[in-house]
C-alpha cells in the first residue's frame, strides 16, 4: 500500500470533495480517500499497482485540475 498526496485545484466546497471521492472510488485498489477543499489536497491510500495517470484522469474527468 502506498500513501499519496495530490494537489487539486478547483474544489470550493464539501460537494466538490464528494465529487472527487466518487470519481476515485471507481478505481480498483484505492482503499482510502480524504479530500480537503480548504487545503486543495486529496490524500489517498492505494495498492502499489494503481497508476498515477488513472488517478489524475479520474480527478480531471470530475472537473478539477491536478497540479504537478
């Protein structure tokens, strides 16, 4: 398992946090998701084989931006 912290812009409320969580829950291998719109971060715990590209694509498809 690997812990990741991702910088996400565009989240402005609890509803945005839920949108990001819902998008990430569709990825097999992610076991924990904590989104924080005030800190512009998403912290997650995922199996080692979960691709960063898949995580970023899910967040972007939900309408938010991932910062490098």
